[in-house]
C-alpha cells in the first residue's frame, strides 16, 4: 500500500511539473503569436489564435517539461511576466520583417506616385502596393513552413532566454536596435530599384522640360512613371519576395546571431 502511495505521489509531482511547464510555454507562445506574421494578424479570429496557441503548447510542452522542471523557476507570478516578455521579443522580431515590406512599399509608392491610392479605405492610408507585398510575403512564409519554423524558434529560444530567467535590458535593447536597423536597410534595399529608376526618370523629365518649356511634361510623365513602376513591380516582385524570404528564414534559423 505504501508503495502505491509513493508511486501516486511521484506521478502527481510529475503532473505538477508538466502543468507548470505547459503554463510557461503557453504564456511565451501566446505573446509570440500575438505579433507573429500571418497567425497574429487582426483578421484572424481570437478563437483561432487561442486554438493555435494551445496546439503549439501541446507540441512544445512535453519536450520542455523536463528542462523547465529541472532548472526552471518555482511556480509564481514573476516567471509568467518574464515568459511574456520573451514571447514578445520573439514575436516582434518576426513582425519587423513584415514591417520591412511595408517600408519598401511606402518608398515604392512615393517613387511611383501611388502613395495616396484609396486614402480613406483604412484609418491610416496605406499604399495598395503595401497590401500586395504583405499578403504575398505572408503567403510565401506560410507556404514555406512558417508554423514549423516558429515552433523551432520557440523551442530553441529557451537556450538563450531560459524559462523565468532575468533578461538583460541592455542586451535586449542592443539586439532590438540592431534588428530594426537590419529590417529598415532591408526595406530600403527592396525599394532601391524603384527609387533609382524614378530618380533617373525625373531627371530626364527635367531635362526635357528645360529643352521644351512649353511642353507639359507632367501630363505626359506622371502616367508613364506610374505605368513603368507597375511594370517594374510585376517583373521584380518575385525576386524581391524571394530575397526577403531568404533573409527571414536566415533570421528564424539564428535570431540572436550576427546578421547574414
């Protein structure tokens, strides 16, 4: 009888450890998915997001239960806050790559005179090119297995951000600043062909206007600029999105390492 009681006690302690590990994983995954591209979009219903968080938790919690129960914190409220911050770090890092597409789209729209298309369609006017690039980028990432890579990222993040551990605010700030710089440079790199082509085209229009002052170059040049930008976008969008996806996957493979 005493042996049975001991086995039940050990089983209960094991269940307690797995339950605490599942709670910590749930908090981190929930914060990560809140900012994750595709799965964390406002258009995704809250119930679907909750189901996704539970699915990720069921996959990752058994793999992390032993590590968290052995070296993790004791059950309390403070580790929950640390897990939420760690999840936000992971989610915001992925979201910045989506903002790089929006940055590129804004630059492209300004260069191609399409920046104010449908200005009242949203609370903040967004160029139509931005919606196109974001939807295409999210579709490519999900087709390439973003959900699997996100699970791997969450699993490997415990090596750098242990469960309930203290975060170095200075190191996190430096990492965020470096990532913001990388993603902004990526956005400008994606828009560079359009900016260069627009600059050359406008210089040519200025030269034509100086040579023929009576010619209304704006009436001729603006439609041609827009048409050329749309044609260039149709040709270069697959290449730009493939390059963006390559850098995004490189980040998911080593989010805290040096940039590629």
